[in-house]
């Protein structure tokens, strides 16, 4: 369906948990309060919401968290979601640490693509940024090769941080060795990200052009999100940027977000949301649920206000909202 500004809303980011096996400083640091499990939507409730969203024209879903793969039964849920009549695509964002052991099942369930979060190629720095104890990088690099080998469309998500600005060429070079897209994401100024130090996407692009002088924009459609991409003759993959703060894409925004607690958020910037859990757990019919979705989608704001920090009303962290 279209919202009040004529934008076609066909994409839902669907968070299935606020839990995670990492403690990334800009998302979910140590000491964060977790939501009681009884407040998290069941898979049955999530599928009810998805089915009514499809009835309104949503055909593409991104399964997120927290870390979605920490929730028991995630693979089965992906299969049920993909099997809903009208669903064209189901993808997932993950930190990758649990993906290797579940990849075969996810492929069988019909997962179409995966985004793997990776903010550094330095094991020591990875530990400092994520709280992970051990050597994660060899395992994650092998996972990228495994995804490519089985034909899974794969992207690497890199949040632009003060801590990794010296590593951007090394991270981008993943697309030189593997046919994956490496996307650099501007830090969102909400939750813990509001106090973290980010790095300018424009400066990042300038830095990368120093390594690949022929890096040029391409108009290829490479997913459902707002990333814009660059190609080089030396790269087998693409370099992408998601710079929603400094280069707003609101006029073309096609998505809504469902939190793991059932709040439908039309825009990441504002606390405004529709409590679908209240509809689900008060005996609401599918028609009631569909109408609540319709009203929320139609009322989607024209644009975010990230450039005006005082106007941002969302106070929840990304793990509570859904990455």
C-alpha cells in the first residue's frame, strides 16, 4: 500500500528478539536491561502480523534482532515466513557467529540473502568493540567464503566508527577477493549510538577512492534497502553506503519496522509507534490487525529529523527496535 505521501511501502524489518551474543558498544553494551520473554511476540504472533502486512502489499521481510539466531526455532520461523502466500523475499541481518551451524537449514528454509555485521578485521579490536572473547575473524572470513560457495547473496555491514576509520580500505578489500557487497553505514544518533563517535561517509568515500581511483557510482538494484553502490574494475563485489543521516533517502523510503515487542515503527527517528501486541493479545481479529497496520503505514512521517538532534524523540536502543 502507499502512505500519505504516495510512497509504496513493501518492506518490513521484523525483529524477533532483543537478545544478542555480543555487546557492541553502540548498540547493546554490557549492563543493558533485557525485555522479559513474555513481552516478546511469539512466532505465531509474528506470522499473523506478517500475513496481514502481506495483505496490504508488503512482500519483502528482513529478519533482525538483537541477534536473530540466538532465538530458538529461528530457522523454522524463516521457513514459515517465506512460505506465506505473497512473500517474495526473506533476508536476515546477523553478526555471523551462529550462522555457520545454521546456514544449511536457512538455505533449506528459503532464506534469500544474508547481511553479516563486521566492523573490523582486527581480532583485538573486534573484542573491544563487541565484548567477544576469542578469535572471531578467521571464523567469520571462512563464513563469508562458505556463503559465497553455496550461492547465498551476501553483504557485509560496517558501521562507520571513530575506531575503525583506519581500516576502511581493508574492510572494503573483502569485495576485492569475494563477490560480496561491503556497505558502510552511518552511525544512527539514537540509543547508545547518540553518544558514540562516528565517521563521515563522505570522508570514507574519499579515503576509498584513494585506493580504487576508478570507484564510480552504479545504479544497480542490489537489495531492498537504501544503500547506493560503487564499482571498480578491481573489485568483484560492490562498495555501498547507507548514509541516512547526512544524505536522507526519505522521499524513497519503502519500509516499516516491527520491534520484538510488537511495536510497529513507521520511522526510526520518532518514538511514535502502533502497539500491535495489544491488538494481538486482546482478541483482535485479523481485520483489526490489518486496519491497525494500514493506519500506521498511511501515517508514516514525510522525513526523519536526524539532522536536528533536539527533534529526535526515539529513546530506545537499536537492539530494542531491531537492527
